[in-house]
């Protein structure tokens, strides 16, 4: 539960009781080599340098933890459905482009068709894709190409 308590402190610090303590890392092997050493009893006579959680409201932590897990479950279910829909619509997009190319349609028409379908897929899954909506209506093909370029390059 160590990772979840650290995350809980970041997201719900009000459920923790903190104390100002001297903390160091033991590197010489005098006490516990490589471990954190916290002078809770003030025996080292060093100045306090960290806030340390010394207690947690267990009931509040349990509520927070269960709520966080439930939110994750909900998001996972939603993501699975979005993924299935995206895959199916992606297959339809590729099929459409293949059909258009086999019918000797212009490549620009085929790419525009797949671009529009992919924009539709993205809108169904809640992915924001059009950063400049005005340009998307003036020149949709360029908008689609620019979006693919920024997605492939990892830019936001």
C-alpha cells in the first residue's frame, strides 16, 4: 500500500497528520545503510528538514482508495468500448479507401474520405483533433494531414 498512500497524500493531503522531522539517507552503514533515517525522537540534534506523515485517517483513506479504484474501472470499461469502436471504424475507413482506390478514384478523394472518417472516429471517442476549426472547414485535407503529422511526431 506504499505507492497508493503516497498518491493519496498528493491528492488528499487532508487525511494525513504531518510532523516536521530531520530526515537523512544512511550511507555509511552506521545504522541502516541505504535506508531513510527519520529522527522522530530528536536524538540526533539535527535541524528538521522534512515533513513526515506520522498518521493517516484510515477510514478516509479507505473511502478515497475505493473511490479511486471505481473511477479506474469505469475509465477502463469506457476505454475498452472506445477502442473496439475505433478499431471497427478504422477497418471501415481502410475498406472505404481500398474500395475507392480499386474504383480508380482520385487519391485526394480517398484520403479526404479516410480523414473525415478518422475525424468522426476521434469525435466519437472524445479525442480532440482539430486545433484550428476554421482551417478544417476551409481546407479539410490540409487539416487532416497536419493533424496526422503532429500525432506522429508526438506534438500536442
